């Protein structure tokens, strides 16, 4: 009987060990490549200058440029050590047919050691210009030839993943050139297969207007959905006339409301979005100044991650145990988990505690 009890204890310890569960989750983080001076496409020629008035945001690495020697290698090592499996680089494509702010992803490609952290791109497509079919084809061929054949590029269902900041903008653009989102995705699939790839997994970015006429079905062409960030709830306001959170507790509640709405109303994969908070004062502040109070403490952030993990566990087929955190280094918007001189590794410690570090 004692031997049976010992075996049962050993089994339960294995099942409930954080480290044993680490490989069940795939957790990523968004990366804002805006921290190099005088870059085409950046709204600020010297982006760190606005951040220096908020000393708590100074990175542990100092006021760096992403492509400076050793910066990306160090960041990737920290990601790996604290349980982050992949990094999603914000990626911009100008109307001129040239990439903008690509020094971050280029630093990844040339890093001496990527420490097993995979990468993907998030097309920051929330732009005012309308891309043509020819521009879309050119853009997609660039991605295929530059990124998609790499072993360290993130694959979903065996296909290279492309995150869209705004599925709504993508749909609108498609309609304005006489196509549907599904038709554009089909063009991308065709190009991918012509190069010998099995296809592409488009992850549509969801905004704050869930349930207002958007097509979340498989007919939209998307493999699944996620989000860069949310500011309010999916189904209701916080108070009459108030759509934005005024605290991190409210922001967390808004995220969980979105998770539940998407589980009921959207088809396909749902990569669970998480956040460290919001405070846009360094970039001039939010339209609702009280929204900039939505900053987490370490404990609150850990609880938020735990809620996301529990949601994944309740919805394993829908989520495939995948999540993505906003953000690694959105210092201007107050959404960051990169180590700082003031807070050290506290936020990464919560990622590791909740999701576990990868097994070597």
C-alpha cells in the first residue's frame, strides 16, 4: 500500500509540477522596434528622449539601439531563461514598397545566439494608405524569401505565422480593391505554395469592437485571432459613457471579458493576449487621462497571467495553449516586461512562475 501511495504521489507531482507543464505552453511577446534614433517610419527621431522623464522605465541595458552589439542576444537570452518561446516583431511596410523599422528583426537574424527563441512578424497594417494587389504580392514575396524558410520562424499547424495588427483594416483594404480578406489570404497561400511552403497561418488582430459586424468565421480566411492590446471590454462599458479602464484591475477584467467573448463567437485558433498594463504619458497621454492609471504591480501581473493560463487550460483545443504578451518594450505606452534598472526581472519572474521555463 505504501508503494502504491508513493507511486501515486510521484505521478501527481509530475502532473502538477510547473516545469513539467512548461512545454505544454507556447508563450510569446510583442517587440516594438522603435528604439534607434533617426529611423525612417518612426514617429520620433530620438525616441528615448521622451522616456527619460520616466526614470522607472529606463531599461537595464540602458538607452540602447536594438541593433547595437550584444543587445538582441542578451534580450533573447532573458526571454529564454524566463519562459518566453517566441518574439513577434512589429513590422511596417511603407507605400514606397520598403520595410520600416526592420532593424530589430534584422538584429535577431544576425544575433550570435538566439537561445532557441523563435520569431514571427506582426504586420503593423494600421496605416492610412491603401495597398494594391501588386503591393500585397510584393510584400508577401519579401516575407517568404526573407523569413519563412528559416527553421526558427514560428510555425502554426506547420505553416509560417503572420500576425496582423488589425484584421478590420485588412478587411477594409481588401474591400476597397474589390476583394475579400479570404481572397487576399488565398493569394498569399498560392504564393507560399509556389515557393514550396505548405501555406501561411494568418492571425487576425482583434480591436475593441467585438461583435459589431466583424466576420470571425473560418470563411474570413484567418487561421485564428489574437490582439496586440485592448483598452476596454468586449461586451459592455465600465461605466455609462466610459469605455477605457481606469486601473489595471479594470484592464484585466476587460481582457478576460474579451477572452470569453472570443471563445464563444470566433472560430479557429485563439492565441490568448495578455498585457503588463498601459500608461501612455511618455507619448503624450491617452484621450482619457485616467486610462493611464492602468499599470500593473508585479502581483497583479502574475494574477493576470494565471487567469490566462487557466483560460488556456479550459479551452485547450481553441487556444492550443498559446499566448502572447504585450509587450517586451513598449516603453512609450507603458506596456513592457523587459528588465529595467528600477524593477529588475520582476515581471519576467512572473512569466516563469506561471508558465515555467523551457526544459533544456
